């Protein structure tokens, strides 16, 4: 057997320096940008021009910026949903389905079934939508706590099942008779629509609601016993159980919160932006929420920043690909790269790889 | 090779290893001759295991060299150590539990790209080695189903199967009954008779005196002495090991208080290869320490889980201070006044990545004054933690430090503080001093004795028979989930307890009757 | 009822079941290898997408069919290397890295597809692997068309199960892989490199996943579509659990599963199917997967070190 020097192992750094804690994530970001340039070059475009176009498309004008914030809104919700769940080591990969659950309820209650003024109707819809999303995650959470079934796979599979259910609804009971055959729901009544934040500003109150939710989640995590319990369960469920923390109850509460938050993404998209439900309501906001949450290190306030950043890449890539001949999928690719590099960078702030 | 004299089996030359600021091994040199048994003596944290891990290639020394039979050993490769004839019996057995004994033994002995391995030949060789060295074990049993003693035999077989010429045993007797320890020593004598050299790592003085011809003592990472076994005795060794005479804990005689904990024919189910309790009956009064002796994996876990509130009785009754319990849970146990010191302070006792404050309030965060109506009151929690840090002498930078930065002893002091500050009536101390150095160990024992003096009933579970015999008012032995009657202090010899530990106690009692 | 009987007695049903099972068999074996070595590979879904595209693209660019399979295998192994390096020596969360690899492989595939074929509206077709009926055997009723009139890639899938079983249970390499999934410390103490074994297993497993994906574009269909893997990877993870981490049982699970899938397609065309929404039938495979997980919960012996990173000399 060839002896090529001792194998590597990770050694914990007791007190990582600030240069390491900031430098490594920055390095990950730089590497991501470098890869972006390389991808643009592969597509035969001038790398710097492409990068410039992305930034410009995301934040180059008031219109671009508002578009980015609009796109960030559902990502804040799904990012929060994932962050809350992952903190408790509840691997909720089902935000996509929970988003649609919220959207379905919004359409059910908001298309004239209930006649109420907006200040009463909107809170009602918000509550019902959150319940629906929570209920959808409660199943996998119960399977996890009761039977030990891994929630990653069950939540993933539920995404496919629920999307087929929505497809059935849109072709059957919820189909808009005026929709000219398209699988599309009826439009919401005016009272069920989220108003714009300011007159003439193309940004709806869903964004405001997302910010409020981020603040609430932060307060829950930092100041309440539930937040403390979630942290304890996530960091060491065995020690938490031993000390008397009701671990299963905490997981179920977390699931409730996480599913509810994801559902708000669906509510906000329907009530704030689209006005009706279609099968392409979400281009994977649920999955992108995972990237958003991980880039934010699961911190609720950082989720807002990270969601805007991620939304900016999508919006910027869309606008760039219209101008340059680079496929818009560059955005998805960059986010995947950023996710992996950032997770690696964060780990390596606390460890170094040594021989022997 | 000069002068025709054969080089020693092993020569370590000025081995130094640092972990961050800690110097685990400081320029340690030693030699092991052919056919010799040396003991490496030192208290927990003295650097014994680190030194042997370097020898075996788990770690690479910062400086220093190793020569095996005169040949330099490349650092950092267990494969090189194995090829050079070094076999290691790890303290925590390195066995894959769902694999059979045979599979564990042959693992890595053939090139990974070899198309097959010859099971028949391997089986025959294992049978031969078993006979030669007195290591009976079923080669086709999954190792997860074996007793601790049998697993250790598999570990030794692994080394012998590879023709090891140097055998290193890391704290091999910690998990054995006195009788099994004797059998191990017999195996080692046979091995030496066949020309093997042995390094025996221990912190137990009477064992190193019994088995080794030469004793090397480590303290705080330094080699502080080397003596022939015939030239020394326990007292001298203890002083070399710790730096001063180790006082035996003073256990003042004391009247038993009211009955606080009562188990009546309790049964619990088996869990993951771990036996449950079989008709366990136990009475524990205030002001008393009941010691539970036994080989690990004989139901100690089930008993601790039951008292901790993790496990509920499937049959039989559990009574606290004369009252039966219903809806048993960790929280119910805490509320019933049971303080619990868990076996694994890193995995069960505390949350490594959380702060000292977060760890200190883990058992009482839900009630005032730590929280009120679901809102945490962090300043109060932090003040509590500071108080524990001060009262229990937890050496740390402050309450916001992550738990993992503390030494094992300081983590145990924090857990001790968490438990004792709640003024429990009953204390479950499961392996409370395992892995601690003398200072921390003495501190924990003193605190437990103080609680006893204050009237608490203490259930002490330990695999260290010496610890049990030193502290307990009453000794029970647990074996295959069954609990022996209580033996008053001083009424049984270690050998007699060893018979109970091996499961022969009930037979003996019946014969006597 | 009669309709059901008609379906079950048709050779084409059994042939379809085995055809549907083939990509699942490859990918399930791939996931099984990874998990037996102690690594959960959630990259499976994306790696199947990449494999489906790579194999097809290779053939479309003029390589032969078997070189196309080799290209898919290689692409899968490359993503396996990324997964393995991040989760094994660096010990990153296998959940996060797995999902990240799925995102990466999917996005890389779509990006490359658009780069390679910027103008097309419908993806071009290739000449896929042709069925290779085995003389005499393929004329047997029911099992003939099911087992002996398939494409060579299906035969390879069955061969793959046999090979994985033999390697896992009969060779030193398989022993090392199983031990790495049970107690990596034991592997290290016997002088083997846990890192090498685990990365190797993840690479080999990922290669098989990609071949499973390539089956879709090179044998089942003749073209590449977005969304064509459609959750098959996640289903394979459920199949590994259902098969209790044993190749034979996992094969049985894949066949059973594919049988239900073939059945639902045919039931849609019966009068009963006309009355029920087609989405119900499409959802059946996913529902079955969840039921399989529930049924097997607490039964199977999970590899003890699954999802537990190993760090040499951890103190």
C-alpha cells in the first residue's frame, strides 16, 4: 500500500479569529462570482458585461429594485419556514407544498365565498392559510415523532402529491369557468387582495408582512421558552429529552410554525401579486427557501437580507439573459454553488484541516 | 544493528504532541523489550491514550520518532503500525456491531481488491488462536450480541490474527469482572510466553503491580518515573502518579433516614441490544448511598433511564417517598425531587454548542424565576449560572462560554451544580467520575458525600468496583438486568462481588441456602 | 375486476413493469451503496437528471450508445466526488450537501442544455437502445416479454443487483464498505482509510444513479425533457428503506413499485379510470413510497453510522 503521508483530519479551532470568520465566507462569495464569470465565458459572453447586467437588472433602477423586493417576498417566507424548522433539526423540504396549501386556502376563502370587509377578511385568510400549511407539515412531523420515519423523504414526496392535488383542483372544482380552458382559479375579490405599500409603488403589503414575520420569529427565538426549546432540541435532542424538554411537542410546534410561514408565501403571491392561482405560481420558491435559509445561517433577520440577495440574482439573471446570450439558469447554478461553498466556508471557520 | 544485540521491540524517542495550548505529550521516551510487559500508569488526562494513539497512527506527533524492532515507523498510518506488528485493543471497542466476529477480525487483512476472502481458512485460524490464547468466542455471532468480556476477546483476536508482536491494551480491565480480569491476565501471560511484548495502560495501581514487570508513570503529559514492579508499591506509585498521597474518601457512619426510593419487582423492556430490568427490587433510604456494581451493559442503563424518567416500568411499582408515580417522565422525575447525573456528560448531560447559561437552566427553564408565561428572563438565568460557576468552582471564562470549551471535570461540576442547586431528595449518580482527573474526582465525591450528610438518598452506578466499595453504604450487583440483594458495607470481598457480576451470584445464594 | 384481470394477464403489463423498474433499480442500488457506507445521498434526484442529460447528449453528439452510458456514469461519479469530499473529510451536513448537489446537478444540466441547444423548441431525438430479445426465453408467456425481451440496459440493471450483492457480502471491499457504515472507527483501526472507502462508495453509487437517469433518455424514451426524473430519486431513497438496506429486497421493492405504477397507467384507461381524476393515479407512486416508509419504520436495521461523520482521532 502506498504511504502518501498521514491522512487529513479536522481540528477544531478554539477561538477563530475575525479575519477567519469574515474572510472565509467572503472567499466563498468571491469564488461564486468567479464561477459566474467562467459560466458567462462558457456561454460566449463577456464575463464582466454579464456580471454588470445581472447587478443592473437586480438593483440598477427603482423598477428593478422593486421587482427584486417583490421576488424576495415569497423567499422570505419560505426561508423563514426552513430556518425555523432546520434549527430544530426538522428537515422540512416541503415548503413548496405548504406554499400551495396557503394559496389554495386563499383562493377558497377569497373568491367570494365569504363576504367581509378587507380588515376582517385578510386576517381570516392569513389564519386559515397558515393552518393549512401547518396541517400539511404536521403529518410528516407526526410520522417522525411517532414512528421515526425520516421527514426529508416524506416532505419531498408530499410536494409531488400536493402539486397533483392542486392540478386536480384547478382542472376541476376550482377551475375558473371564464378561464378559456386554462387550469386557473377564479380571481380574488378586491377585499381579499393585499394593497400596495404606497400608491403607485409596485410593491405589495406581502413584503411588509414578511418583514413582520421575520421580526416575530426573531423574538420567538431570542426571547421565549419555545425559542430556547427549539435551540436545545436542534443542538442536542438527547440532552434536551433527558433534561425534561418535551422534545416531540417542540418538534410539532416547530412544524406548525414552519408550515404556517411557508403557507404565507402562497397567500402573499396570490393575494399580493397574481390575484389567482395557477400551477406555475411558484418556480420552486419552496426549494430556494432552503438556499435562502442556509445562506442566512438560519438567522431570521438575516433571512430577509439573504432572500433579497437571492431574489436579486434571479431577477438580475432574467434581465441579463434578455440582453446577453446567457441562459437564465445561470442563477440556479450560482445559488447551488453559493450554497455549497458557503456551508463549507462556515464549517471551516471553526475547523482547520490538518495532517495527522 | 550494532553489536549483534537485537533492537528492542519498541523505542519511542522524545514524542511531543500538542492540542492547541495543551501539551498532551511532552518529550516522552520509552522502550519496550521483547517478551516484556510494561504498564503505562497515569490518571485520566495524563497523556497515556494520546501516546498510544500516536504509536498506532491515529495521531501524528509534532516531534519525536518511533522505531519498531529497529525499523522507523512512518507516522500517521494505522496500516503501517499494523504491518509493523503493533496490535491495539482500544478502550472503546472498535467493532462493527452488525458484523460477525469473523468479519470484524478479517476486516482489512486482505487487499480491498482481492476478489474473495477465504472464510473457511479464516474460521480455522480464529479457532486455533482461540485455543492457543484462551479466547473462546463464536466466530459467527454478530459482535453486537456479545458480552463486554467477549467483545474484548474479539479485539485481542483481531490483533493476534494479524500476527501482532506488540500488544497495546488501553484500560482493558475497566469493563471486566475481577474473574474476567484474571482470565485476561492469563491470556497476556500466554502471549508473553509466545514472545509478544505488551503495553498495559491503566490507572489502577493493584493491576499494574500484578501484571507488569516495569511501570512507566505519566503525569500531565510528562514521563515522571519508571520503576521495576518489584521495587515499588501502591503508595509510591500513587504519589508518582498524582504528585501526592491520594486520601481515601472519608465516609462517616450515619443513621439511615426515611425510605425515599423504592422499586418493587420492576420490569422494563430490552432496547437496542441493551437488557431491560428483570424484577428489580430496591429500597433506598435518605442519608445512604446505594452502590450498583456490575459489568457495563447489564442493565445499568435501564435502571438509570427508569430513575431518570426516560423509561417507565412495564411491570412492578416505583415509589418516591412512599407515593406511587403515575405519568413518569424526565420532568416528573425532576419534580419528584430526583437529581440526575447522567452517564455521558457530553451527549446526555449537556449541549456542547450551547452556552453555560443555556446548559445550566435546561432542567428548570420553564418555571419562574427563569421564565414567566413563556418569556425567558435571561438576566436571571445568567445570574443563576454565575452562582453555580462560583459555588461549584467551574473554571471558565464566563456564563456565555460554549460548553464544549470546558474540560470534562468542569462540565461535570456544572452538571453537578445544576442538579444539587435544586436540592434533590434523591440523587442518581451514573458513572459520576468516569474520565475525570483526581482533583475533579475528589471534588465530585466530596459533594456527593455532603449531599448524603444532608439527608439525600444516593444511587451510585459505577463500573469501578473500587469506587463502589469506597463510597457505598449498601452494595447491589446488577447482572443481566437482575439486581442482587443489598450487601451492607464491607460484607463482601471483591471476588465475591465478581461472582455476582458474572451472574453466578443467584446460583451461589441458592447453593448456600 | 375483469378489467384488472385483463391487465394482469397481458405480457405487455409485465414488460412495462420491468421497464419502469429498471432506472429505479440502478438508482436504488446506487443509493444503497452510499448508505451502507454511512452516507445519505440526497443528490440522487439531481444526479439522475444529470445522467439522463449526459447520456443522451453524448449520443446526440455522435458517441455510441454504450459510450453514452459511460459518459453518464462518469458525470454521476463527478457529482459523487463533490458530495463525497464535502460530506466525508469536511463532515458537512449530508442533508444540506445532498440537496445542494441536487440543485447543482439540475441547474448545471439545464444550463448546459440551453448552451448546447439554444435554438431548439423541441428536444431532438436519438436512436435509443433497442430491445434485445433472448431466443426461446422471450417466447415464454408473461415472463418472456417481461424479463427476456428488454433492452440490454435492463439486463444490466439486474446484473447490477447481483454484482452489488456479491461485492457487499462476499468480498473484502464490500466488508469494508459495510463496516464503514456500521463503525468507521473499526475500519480506521484495521488500517483502512474511512475517507477513501466512503468517497469511493459515494462515487460508485452516484455513477449508478446517473446510469439510472440515462436509462430514461436512452432506453425508456429517446429524448431529454426537463422534469423527466420527476421525483424518481426520492422514491429510490424510500425503496432503500423499504428494502431494509439489502440489495435483493430493494430489487423486490422496485419491481413491486413499478408494478403498481404500470397498473395505474393501465387503470386510467379503464372505465373506472375515466371516472376518477387522473391526478389520483399519478400520485399513487408517491403515496406508495410514503406508505412503504411507514410500513418499514422501526423494522429495519439502519446502518449504525448512517449520517454520522467520521473524523480521525476525534476527542
